[in-house]
C-alpha cells in the first residue's frame, strides 16, 4: 500500500508533518516540490560605506593600481 505524507526538508533533514499509519519500516521516495529559493543579496561597495575618521583620497586609489608584473612573462605594454 502506498502512502503520501507531507513533510519539510531543511538543513539536510526531513521532518514529517504526520506519522504514517501501520508502517514501522519502509523504503521511501522523496520528491521535492517547489523549492524555496534563498535571496542572494547584492554586494555593492559604495563610497563612504566604510567611513571612519580618515577618508580615502584619489591618491590612495592610484597607489593600488596594477601596472603589470614583469616576472609573469606577459607583455603589459
């Protein structure tokens, strides 16, 4: 006899919302219906979001610019 029992899958575990009648042990087939999609928050950095006493200057950004690596055998010119 086949029975369908509603349950919830969360963090690797299945929780049945009711117990099956007259079943002490049985093989099961799990079907996932309409998964809940987790929201992915955009990670956008904005000027001033890490503000403190000292603000970044234009010169700070020029210091961090990549000007090529002479030891990587690539032509950066």
